[in-house]
């Protein structure tokens, strides 16, 4: 398919906000000695091709793309110039530790401050030279609609299981915000294209802000090495399917080579959405989960992010941290400190946490005056009435608890609602006997990991805490089961944050547990956190990305689809679309032809409700059969009665029923059984089992054939149907272990056939009969669409490649649909198959009058 202009991807979305083209004055990146890239993506028409933006011999680089750059910015009061510094706490900066020492890392993203248009060129140059950062300067209105609008008011609530059931409960879908999201993603993609060397560089895109960016990059560079990691939860299909642009986002993510998630739950939800909405199945290959997407394997990575141990330990060694630790110890002397560190967000469960503390004090009066909850409230990342309501509720509950259980010298709940520096947070982590993370939904949450490292401490921290280096380390965690880090913390007390009583009980267990058990739990946690740090996470992800991209240049790639539905088809080099000119030419110059045609999904659409062949199909089949040079067989899985009835007017056509069990050479001959000694007693075993699965799987049905039994689940729930099919197959394989029958799983079907029956064996028998009768075929065509037809392709190639044949015939093995196959050729759909058969029929001799007329028009066209 001819590629369209890159900008046309957006044309299909309607009116979008004005998108400024990437400034041509953006400083270039020298990607090879003496070579500066100057690729103009707006002036090219070959946007689907893989044209490098630089010369050969480039150094391999990692391009990290995220919403925000790992930088801090402020204006110099005296000069008025912008000053920038690296944000040492940014995970994007810390992940560099997972790459080799000589790797070059370039960051693409936005700044946290707005830069005036007149200063953007100077700032861009400075950031690239000093920090290897490429800024995306989004217009103010676009930035607001993109981030505060679509990201924070649409995606963020939905991905955290919050639906806008009414206007007071979240914002309804707004098409203009979606258009702003797409526009922003395009600007990010443009910036990546300014600097990328697509043959060598790896691109790693981060988080839900940029989920359609992979489509833009894949459109421009079909073989781009592209990974994506989602740092938020991915909701279940019941929630995600409510999003009006659900398909566009799924297809955007699938344009990556590797998609990463923190937990299997998030990955499972994504895979379920791909199955239910796009009809894609996945399988595990040697420990790696892969989705086949138009010939490309999109791999799924499951690994929670870690923390930077060195960064935390360096903060613990600061004198300011030690001083703060002593201050906290003195202030809360004789009391047990429970710590919470959360953003002011409706999903962090702060109010539920306070209710649990209230219940704890109510149920355990002996703890009053002895337990303090210190809740550090980080500034909200979004704005809106939901944040204000959450803040108001938090303060009201805290005030009530302090009024009831507090005294002049004791406050059970202390809210720290201000920006808290890193050293102060680390001091609280080090002192707290228990840390609680009570979020109702959170992607990962690294607070427990930081708490574990701070409780382990350093030599400097040991002095501040007044303990020896060999004293036991302890630390207790109470974590919500709905956060991403929960599965990795097996020693933590997991809670349902909505169950206030259970959370209160967990807090009581945590602060009253014996030290020896606390020590065992802490040691287990520290071993995991210290070995699975951010460097391990980045290194593991990049290794899997390299593995996912290793076959990029062993396959042919081309783009199909328009707009955000664009995707790349990736198939073996020898696999190509069947040329009408080529096959018609071969057909005309040959004299003994063998033609094998599948029926469902090949001659007629698989989804067709009416499977009876149309008069057009009958006419074209007769045209082929009436040519004495042709031996034509329709090879189907259907029963012989249906085939005999439907094709009674095709007198000269051979029929094969039930995947090869029955064969008839022409309408005048009788049906033969290819395996006359087949024992079908096994049907008495299989039928009641299939009937049971039919009754227990809504939407499934069973078909009883003369030689086979079929269980179909295409109308059942996708996940349940697939699960039941797997279970049925295992069940049948166990009961048929000593029976002459084989159970096979196909597309939405489980079928049991007699042993030794396949379409391939029938094709082999027909060809052998022709050879033995002195009619050596010089033209063999076989067309089919599913896994049973692959047997035919393989058998034909094997039979006609026999050394005993004096001359090898021309072979046209053709599958329907662009997918991996043993066939050399493909046609797009049954309508293409019918056009091909019409062309061949028009070239046959003798031919009916209307086909002769068709030949004239066809030849004039080619």
C-alpha cells in the first residue's frame, strides 16, 4: 500500500488544534563524525520507508521519551536567564545506571515551566549541549488540554477504575481533549524523528501520556526499535471498553515491539482487551508472552520498577538527615510512629487510612497517647474539584481524631501538607516503626521500597539513631493489595483499603509484632529491593527490547491502515501477494492443472451467515471444471450431504468432505472413504463430554459429523471460551489416549477426527493418482485460509518436489489473509479469491459467453 503523508494521520481525526511544525532551527545531533542529520520529515513523501536520518557507523543510543524531562528549571533573578539542573530523583535519570558505560542517552520531553517563544531556540540549544535533552515546547492551550484535560481528567481516572457516571463524578469524554492528546503525541514524535538514527537507536517511551506516539514513529520508520512502559495500572476490559477511543490507544501500544507493565494483573487486563476488542490471541514462548500482530510479535514484559539505592543512601548520609532524625526521635520519644507518604489524590486512600487509625484508637484505648500517624501529603499532580474534596475530607477526619483522642501534648494524627525535602522524608522513613500505603488503586508506588532502604540505614544513620552496625534491622509494612508493589512484598501485611476494620487490625499487628519476626520480614524485603533496583529494571527491559527487535531486518515490512489505525505487516521475505498477471500467464501456458480450493473463509467469507454458494461462485467453478486441462477439488471440513446438495450443478468438480474423510471425484462417482477401516466407536466417548462443555459454556455449540465431532465457541465470551477450549482439549486428550482419534484446537473450535485424516493426505492422493495415470501436473494451485489448509500446502510442496518427477510443476500455494503461513503467496480476502478464479475461468477453454466477455475487460485492464 502506498504510504500517505505523515501529517495525513491527523487529517482523519477532524479539526485539531494548530500544531506548530518542529522548528528547523532545532540544533542537530551529530550522529557520526562529521555528519549532522538534517532530515526534513515534512518535505518527504516516503514516510513509510526506513530511511536513516544519518550516516552509517553511528553509535548506538537510547532515546528516552516521557512527558517531563528529568530537569529542574528556574530563572536567575539577576540575569533573567533560565538555569537548569538535573533532577537526581527522577527515575528517567536513574535508569541510565542499567545501561553500559559507553551508552549515549538522549531525553525527549517537556519542561515543567513555560518558555517564551522568543527564548525557545536558545533554551533548546543549551539543553541539548549541556544535558542531552530535547524539549517539546507545547503551546500553553495545547499543554493544558493535553495534560490537565485528557491525561488527568479522562485517562487517569479511567485507568484507576473511576467512571464518569454523572457530571459530579468525573468528566465525560471530550473529543477536543482527545484531539489535543493526539496533537501533543505528534509533537513528541516529531522531536524524536529530529534526532533518531532508526537503524541503530532504541526508543523507550514512558507512561500513559504518550500511548499513540508509537503509531507516529512506526508510520515513519517501519523497523524502529520501540519499547513502551506503562507506569500506571491498566484497567480490566469492562472498564477500559467504555473509552470511546479504546481501539486507537490499543493499536498505538501495539505499534511497539515491547510493552512493559508492573504486574501480571495489568498485563492480563491489556491482553484481555486485545482479545475482546481486536480479536488477538497471545501465547507464551519460552517464558516470554507474545502477541502476533500482523506478522509482528509484540512482546509483553512484566517487571516492577525499582529504586536507586545509591541515591537514597547518599541522602541518608547527609548531616541534615542525621539532624532531622535526632529531632524526630526527641519529638516522638516513647511513641510508636506510623508513617504515610502520599500525593493528595482521591486514589491514595488517605481518608480511609485516617479512619483506620481512628478505629485502632477506639478499639485499643491502651494505644492512645502511644501511637502517632505522621501523614506527609505531597502536592497534587492534577487539579479539580475531586482533589479539593479529598483534601477537605482528609482535614476534617484528622481534626476529629485529634479532638477526640488528642491532648495538649499529644496529637494522634499529624498532617504535613507542604513540600517536604528529600532529607526530611528519609529521616521520617528511618524513624517510623511502620509504614502504611493504603491506596485504593496505584500503578506501582515506591514508598515501601524507600522505607525498607531507609530502615536498613547506613553507618552514618546508625550513629544518628544511636545503634551499632550489627544491631538487628526491623520494619513493618501495611500495603494495599491494589498497588503494583504489593506482589513483590511477600512479608508485608496486605489489606483491602476499603475494609477499615481490617486495616486497623493490620496496623495493630504491625506495631505489636515481636522484633524477631519483624527482622525476618525486613531482611526478606531488603534482599529483594536491593537486587531489583532501578538499574536492574532498566537493564532487563532493554535486554528484552533488543531480543524483541532482533528479527526486524529478516522480514519484509510495509504499512497498512489509515490514521491511528496504521500498523505494519511483517512477513517472511519470500511471502508476497499473488500477482494476477503472473498466475494467469502460468495458467495459460500449462496443460495439466490441479486446483485445490478450501471453502469457508476462502471461497465464501468465514463470517457469512448464509454459507450457501452464490450463483457467481457456482458459475466460476463450472468454468474451471469444464476445462478438460483442469482437475478441480473443493476441500472442506463440512459434511458430504451439504456439499453434495450445494454443488450438485458442478458435475465435473471433485469434493472432499470432513477434512479428507470422504472424497468424490465427480458428481457421477460415489463417495469414497479414505480410511475404510476407521474405528468410530470413540465418538460415544467424546459426544457426552462435548455436550457437557456446550451446556456449561453459553454461546458454544456442537456439530456432529459422520466422522468427526466439533465444538465451536466463537459466540461465547472470548476469555471463557478460550479457557473452556483449552480445558476441553486437555480432557479429550486424556480420554482418547488409547483411541484411534486425534483432538485438535483451531480458531474458536475444538475438533476430534479419526487418526490419519487430513486435507494434506487427500491432496497427496489426488496428485499421486494423476501422476500414476500418466497425467503429470505442470500447474498446481492450492488456496486456503486456516490451519487445516497448512497441511495441504506442506503436502503439495512435498509431493511435487519428489525427485522421480521429470519436471517440477509451477506451484501456487496461497493463503487468505496476511499472516504467517507455509504458503508462498497470499490474497487479502475471499473477494480477491473470487476475482482470481474469475480471471482463470476467463482464460479457460472452453468458456461460457459471459466469461469470455469478462476476459476481454480483464485483458484490457492489465
